[in-house]
C-alpha cells in the first residue's frame, strides 16, 4: 500500500492543500492521502494557533467529498511538542509492514530539513516528496538523499496561504475560491480570525512575576475572606489539619474569581489547552472564570463540567458542556488531596476521546494526590500548597 501524508497546521485548510493532496495521489499512485493537522508543532512554539478542534473540523469538511482523503489525528491527540519523526514511527507501527509512506514537504520547509529532529531516521521511515512553492528557489535534492528516497513533485502553483485566508477573514473579505464553501461557512459561523491581526500583534505573554503577583494577592484574598483559616480542624476524611480551606468561598468571590483566572489562564494557554473542566462542584466557578477571561482576550477556551455520576436519564452523559472528542483539555479543581475527584474527571475526559495535557489545583494539600498524578504522567500544577508545618503558601511553580 502507498500512503501519502500531508502535514501542516491547516489554520485554516485552503484549496492549495487539497490540490497538493490530489496531485500527489495521481502522480505517485497513492492508495490513500492522510491530512495530518499538527498539535503543538515545536518550530511554531509561542505562535498563536487556532484550537485543534476547529482545525480538524475544517479539514473534515474540506476532505469529505474525496474518498481517497482521510484526516489523521495522530499529532493533535499527542500532548506536548510534536515531531515528524515520532509521528512517522507511530504510523509505521500501525500500518502493514509493506506500506510505503510518502511524506509531502513544501519546498520552503525543505530548506531547513537539516534542523528537524533526527532527519536521517525520517529518511529511513519514508520517501520525501518536495512540493514546489511559489517564490521559492531550487533545492538541491541530491545533497539530501538519492532519487529513491526524495523526489520533487510539480503541481499547479496556487498562490494561496493560510495567512492570506486569516487576513481576509479578519477584514471581512470573501473567502470564495480560497477555501471550500463548507470551510468558509464554518469560519463565519464560529467567528474565527475576527480581529486576528490585532490580537496577533498586541497580545503580550503574562510574565512569571506578574503571575506570581496574582497568586500572592489570591492568598491574601483567601485569608481576608476567611476562605483560609488556621487552627485545629477535623476534615471530612477524619484527618486532623492545622488549617481549613474553603475553595468555593474564594472562587465565587468576584475578586477571587478574577485572580484565579488571571493566574491559571497563561498556564493553560502555554500547554495548548482547548477546553477546561473539572469535577463539580469545586471546579465549576473556576472553569467559568477561565472560560470568560479567555473569551475576553479573544481566544476562547470553552468549559465543561464532570458530574459525580453519569445521568440516569436522557443521554446518560457524565460531562456537561461543549467538549469535542480530540480536544486537548485541562482538568482543574479547588483542592488536590488524594486526587480522587481529579482522577474521576480525568477518566471521564479521556473516555470522551480527549487528551488531558494539564491538571491544576488552587491548593495542593500534599496528601499524595499530586505525587500520584505526576507518577502517572500527568502535568500537574498548583497555585498554593501546604508546607509540612501546616502553613499554606504560594507554590514555587507559581
């Protein structure tokens, strides 16, 4: 079997991508063409990128009419930075041994191929097909590998780029004949790229010192509200504690809610989170605060709520809210003790087909939950933590 792979951010997919896929199918005699949207491409770290769910939905609309085209979610489902060599290795493990992979590379990208992770292994895993791009000079393919492993592919030179499409959408211009009709309708319906140029130019990352200032003030607010008290307390578990923390008293306070969102949102954005949720009731106000602040900043992260048990009626769902399969999600809660409620929410999100790329809490009680989360491979962060003396303080990672 001969499989072609067309990778990219597809933000958004346009007609040039589709022409490339079809030309590759015809010229190379391919049995199938996989369109591979990137999750968190390492070479574009720090660059704004639309949520993977939107990019996948647009790709699905664009490729639906071609029976040879298929959307591959291998990279969007993988947490952390994505590398071509890892993707090709995984694909070869899943395909038949006799399968031959043809990986499409733009002529511009090929000029920096030597900087890719393990380029020699990539060459061993696939045949590279270098696609002509308007405005690019010639690339000496003989300097890379022999003709069996790398070849050029001529195709109609269509001067459309995703950057052009985003700009036109931001300016309210027609996208007809730039993207398939279904993609244009999706962009309009979802309000994608509206004001995009302004946001990409003016947004500034929150510095570590600014984030720590938010958490310092959050701790002060907790004490002022009585959400954090010191003394001798017996917890629900029966354990004794030198402090008592009422997370909802803090997260339902207007000032506390704002500080929580301002401290957490940059962490979630840095992880490429596309949805945020957690166990009811502790996570509910936190999720709402993060979703609202993200929307105000122009790149909304939708929220969802994980029920304590699945509905006994109707759809029987365990999750409430706009959560789509394939999303990169964060699970949050007001406290982390043994981690029971967090693990329940994580399991529900994973059963729904999502990847949990971040777990966060207002307060880590240091009762084993955070250690177990990290042991199982989850990226855990907390704003506040209890020290061995029973004093709550700003976490070092904050």
